C-alpha cells in the first residue's frame, strides 16, 4: 500500500498576536486533505483556539510534551491534558528543542514511549547540522542513526512519522537539493529496514523539513522516499496550500 503523504506547518513561537490567527488558520482550512494528511503546530497558548477553528480534518498538534505526566512540572504539558482536549498527535525532537532546551536522545525516547503508551501519535524530528552534511552522507547518517537508535523499538508506522530536518536548511532559505534529500531519506529508510523491519521501513512516513516552499515542493514531492513536509516559515504564508497540493498531485 502506498504511503499517504503528510504535511505539517510548524508555527513555532508565532504569531505575536491572537488577532493574526484567523488568517493563518484560513491557510490550513484552504488545504485539500483528501489525499494528504495535514497538521499544524501552533504556539501552546494558541492550540485550543486553533482546534475550534480548523474545519477540514487537519490535526492540531502541540510542539512538545513532557515525559512525566501531570503534577509538579512547571512550564510543561502532559499528554493527559492533550487527550482531554481531544488532541491525538504531538511533535517532539525539533532541532530547536534539542539545541536550545537541552533535549537529548534519551529524553526524547522517553517522551516517545510516554506518548505511544498513552495511545497518541507522534511526529519525531531528526537531522544533522552543517559540519556533518559537509562531510557527506555517512557523517549525516551517523547523526540520524544516533537520534533513531533508542526509538527503533517504537517505530510503529501507524503511530510514528519521522521528520528529517537538515538543521542547516531550517529558516535559512537554503534547501537540500532534491537529490540530497532523496539520498538521505532513502538511507534512513534502509537503516530502518535493516534495524527494525522491512515492513516498518516500507510503511513509515518520512517528511522533509528544511525550508520547503511552494517553489521547491513539486520537485521534492516527486522523490520516492519523501512522504511529505514539515514546513516552517512557509506555513505562515498562503503558499502552504500549494505545498500540500504539490505532494497530493503525486497520488
């Protein structure tokens, strides 16, 4: 069975005012979700507002969660709270969380198990920085493998999406070429086949998350191992609709 594409918009810590949310939500609602799963990750303060405004079946997903549950964990969000709000997905492991907030591979493996044990689904981010990319595919994969090693027993294709995001291409306007992106996605899938199972590798969806936009989405969408996009800056613009349309056209 062909993997259904999945495209997400990560609004990060944007916008600065709730008055701007309706326009952003309109971009999500304008997406055709018949051939592509769509999700949006608003700022935590805006999640519940967005949930009540999304009308086309797109998922609203927090950008993080803890691994302890409810209790004396100041500043954190628990999956129990998410489930109470009828939230079914959560994104974890974004490079900005890893770099600026100290999230480790071990911590993220704990989070993923906690999420899955609660019956929720997860987009799990991995990716290398520029020094590794400059050394070639082997160095790039060494980073990706280190980030996947502790979750290989949790890679259920029905519940986990891998978002490969070359850190050097996030928010820089620089995008991996289609050849670079496909090569890395194929290598990730090969590693999963060899270290988890062929069935998992064939079924799990791997998104590309490095400065995807309406211009480069058609070429990237044509790559056989790219199953969608995790979109940053372009998800704050009307072109997000075009990115969803580009990969939907491959179905």
